[in-house]
C-alpha cells in the first residue's frame, strides 16, 4: 500500500493504518528522540506523544514532505520542548558522525585529527542550548536554516548566526591545549 493511501486511511481514523504507520516509523523516531534526551523512558514518551499529535493533527499534513519528515519534526519539537522545560543537557550522540552539508560553507569545520568522537560529543554538550540545538539540527539531523528557523521559531538569520557562533565555540572547545594555551 502506498504511503499516501495509508495516510488517507489514517485521516479516516483507520486503526489498522495507524498501526501500520506507527510500526513503520516508531524505531526511527525513537532514535531521533534519544539523540536529544538522556532517558529512554522520556524518549519513548516523546515518540508516543508525537504519534498522538500526528494522528490528531493529520488534517494539517499536506503531503509537501514525506510523512516521516513531518513526524520527525514533531518528535524534534517535542524533544526540545521537554529539554527546555526541564533544562536538561542533551544526550551524548551515540554513534553519530557529523556530516558535511554545504561543502563550501563547511570547510572551516575541520579540527585536529587527534580529536575523538567522544571529545566532539562532550564539546557539544558544553554549548549553550541555543547553539547546541542549531548545531544538532544542522549537523546531525541535516536540516537547512529555513527548516531550523521554523522548528525553533527563530529567523533564518538567527539560525545562521547561532550556527556560526556555535561553530566558533565548538572549535575553541576542540582546539588542543599545550602548556595552558590553545593553538
């Protein structure tokens, strides 16, 4: 059955179709939620709440993006809302590799070869929320500035600025120290 047909059946409150969508996306959405929150139970709750919201707001889904992309945005928003409400630190990113999205813009992301993934994770965890959220959405989730501005309810200019400043702070944290000074 095509994705569009399943979504249409879900709009008609077809429980079988809802279960089919849930089974198709629950594991992936759980992974997304775990990137943001420390607790597995909270991640599970976020996924459940996201599906409930998705099914109750399905009339707002216009098919401009895949259902999975639409649902992922709900999961990310729920995750960020939880983090904001509890002021928790973001979960260390398990086995996530930073990816280059814009090759020209991204050339100055390079750090020392001796820097480990664990050190990158620790450095991201030290950033303030506004930089951390934009960095994660841009680098890890692959969103562009227009999408980030919508998710975080900030302007595209603010997204670019926070990414740029977050990148500078991240590079500072990742610059090796020699004799108490950074090189």
